[in-house]
C-alpha cells in the first residue's frame, strides 16, 4: 500500500536536507505543542508532520497546568496524552512519538507545576522559565512575573535581581527534578548562561537551541560547549507546519562548531559524507583562489550600461 507521495506505508521518508549539517543530522524534534495546550494541531498532526520531514522521533510537550490560560487543564491530561502516544506507536513503525511536557517553574526555588510522580511516567521532561504563569505565591509572582515583565525594564538594579533570581530558579529546578531539556534558555527571562550550563552539564540535562525563537546566538552555544553541556535543537512548534522546522537552529549550531556528540537529537553524518562535504568545500576554496581577477571597474563617471539611444535604433515591428 502506498500513500499520496508514492511511499509505501511505514517506509521511512528521506530526511529533509534542512536537518543536515556538515557533521550531524537531526533525527528528532523534542519540543512541540498540540491542542492539549495552545497548539493548533493534534498529536497525530504533529506526528505526520515530523514523519514528512524524515524524523524518527517527535515529542509532544504541552505546557504544564500553571501556564496562564494556555496550559493543560489538569495533571491527568498527561495520562491521556500518554495513552494516545502509545496508540500511535502501535500504528507507526517508522516513527516514535514521545509523551512529554513543558513544565513551568513556579517558585524562585525551582519548583515545577507538576508533581514528581506525574513526570516519572513521561518519556521526556522539558521545563522552562515563562512569565505567563500562575506563580505559587505572591513573592514568587513578584520575582518571576512582575520583575521580569515590568521592573527589570525600568531599573538596572532590578534587572540584575531578575537575572540572579531567574538563574537560581532554573538551576534549582534542574537539581530538584530529573529533567531532559531546558526550553529556550534566556527567552524573555534573562539567565546567567555559564551558571545554567554548568548545572545542566552536571545533571545531564540538555539546553535547547530553539529554532522557534529568533533570539538565539552563537555565543550562547559556545558558552554551553565550554561548560560541557549537551544541546537539543527543537522547533517549539505551535502548529503542525512548524514541526521539524529546525534549519535556523541547525545553522547556528554548525557555526558554533557543534558536533553530533554535543546533541541529544542528532547522529553523526557518515564519515564518507562528511569527507565528501569537506572535499567539495576545498574545491570551492581552490576555485575561488584560482579565479581570474575581476575586470577593472570603469573610470569614474563612465557607465557601462547600454546607452538609452541604442534602444531607439532597434526597428519597431509593425503590427498588422
Ligand atoms: Zn516555552
Ligand atoms: Zn514550548
């Protein structure tokens, strides 16, 4: 049996070229949202989109229940998501869908909006700092919400405080829970990347290179590499069309010198392919070196563009 694109059922799709760098290729997108939080697609939609990109794993990581108006309704929803993913994993042999969550840090000492038991049953645990949350207390709300949203923008002292408290909160969450990935570090809530990366490396938690938010920098990745942390390049897709759209993250990681060993969702490109890519690059470099010098630029004031008059000399075709 074949589908509309001529692929037989359960035959793995070829990997989308945008997911391949010189030294690694991505096989999973570990951060996607569905209608269980404020995503637009279903689990099945995200799974099919990931499959079209040639991915072999995709995680469903909807927002924890304390995300203000956009989280899962209750902790029990995670059980429903888990049951649905189990169903799809029986149906599809060429792709695995993981039941996960993107939990919220709701206290300044790193507590999440989910109990540890709920996290234990999941395949993948993502957590992150968001200011759109229901904080655990007024004091937590002052630091995690009000300060990040308003005060830190007005005063340097409060900005320093936000950075210090945000970093402490996320580091303590890493130490308190068994987390796989920290989502979009530093997005709208400033953190000390050195300190975060050091804590994450110690606990085996990956930091996300988010392809879904354009704030990421090569410097952020280089700091992480120096601290020995692993990364995960993810889409944070809120609609199926964005699942597996990782090109910006892949290019950023490539520029920072990331290899497959630094990524939890990539495998090395075969040595032969890597060698061919290096040879092609060497050929381009050589061709550029041997290329004849460009023609001298025209003397100032003289244009090389054809004179307007030349056009007038072209005889007009008479229409009959
Ligand atoms: Zn998030
Ligand atoms: Zn997200």
